[in-house]
């Protein structure tokens, strides 16, 4: 931290839609200091391309880590680069807040080991919206009484992965909570029934105009129960990101899910 007690934050993926929003959010908080922005799109562009005076811009994370001292790295990049980014930051003793999805179980194990070795913490969250976390928490309660369910997740057309990390985590949490795992109704093996993950069908929609939305529909004898969360703008994720930045420094190892620091 700085002498003033501010948490020094670097943002990877700073020119992306989420990255730009994170940059603005960090700059608004009096106890956070934006010390660097990293994005491959900075390559070949003049200094100041991001329009944030006084904050250095880097085309690669390696360049940034050579020149900048940070306490926390926030990563909203792409699935192909997030793992290497996190390992590099942890190797420099920088705690990580990760919103990029696509990390495998094996990669999470490697990140956990790197956390233990470096002493830095890491929070990986498939969704930083407080309402989305509450949706998943409520779904676990419902699943104990209504085990039949399906998930529909809807995102903008530029989202690279499907199903979303939120949908996969929701399915994992429901599967862990329900007492029985009923067979999935409908034509077995039909792609129209969605991807079945942990016994729960997940349907993905990608369309312009959407941000991030998810509905869980539970079915029981003579009744259904629906739980839905909508992120209308990317600002919905910022309270969770800021909370994670403040609390990741106290984490011992790896935590998956924003609820671990709420």
C-alpha cells in the first residue's frame, strides 16, 4: 500500500468493456489508487490512449510488472490469457481479483499452490453482482425442496464462453444442495435440451442488447418457482469488484465466489 494507506490497483484488460468500467470504479474510490492499465490494444498506440492522465499504459503484463508496484491486480481479459496473468501476478506477490471465466479445475489448483507459495490471495468470481450472488444462494435453499430445475443464461453477443461461469457455478451449487438428483426430463441427448451440467440443463442465449441475465426455473408437482437476476449495465458489477479488491488482501489462498468475502 501507499504511504497514504491506499490500495494500489492495476487493471488487466483495461480497454475492454468491463475493464473500462473497473478503471472508472477504482478511480472513484478514495482508498484505492489506479497505478497501471494493461491491454494488448495499447500496442502501437500513443501514450494516453485510455484518457486517464498520469496512469501508465502497458501492452503486456510482463512490461507492467517490471515497472510498477501494485497490491492488487484485477483481471478482466480473455480465457486464453487469464491463467498466465494470475500466475505472473502472484509470483510478484500481487493479490488477484479475477472476473475472467474459463479457468479449469487444474488451473485453479495451480493458482491455489501459487497463492500458498507467494503468500498473496486470489479471488475468482464468475459474477460480481451482489444480486447474482443472492440468486445463487436462494437457489440452494429451493433446491432442497424442488430438485427439478433448468437454467437459462443470457449475455451480450461478444461473450466468448457458453455456458457462462455464473450458470456453471449455479448448477454446481444447486447440485451440492439438493438431496436427490432426478433424471433430466425430455429427449435424452437432444442438443435442444441444453448442456447438462451436474444433472442440470443449461441454455445459453447470445444477443446484442443484452448485458448479463440468468433465470433458474424449478418445477414440482403442480407448481413452478422462478428466480431471475438481471444486470442492466456493467455498473452492477462494480460494488462487488471494489469489495473484492479491498478484501482479497486478507485472503489466505484461493477463494472461488464473491460470497466468500461478503
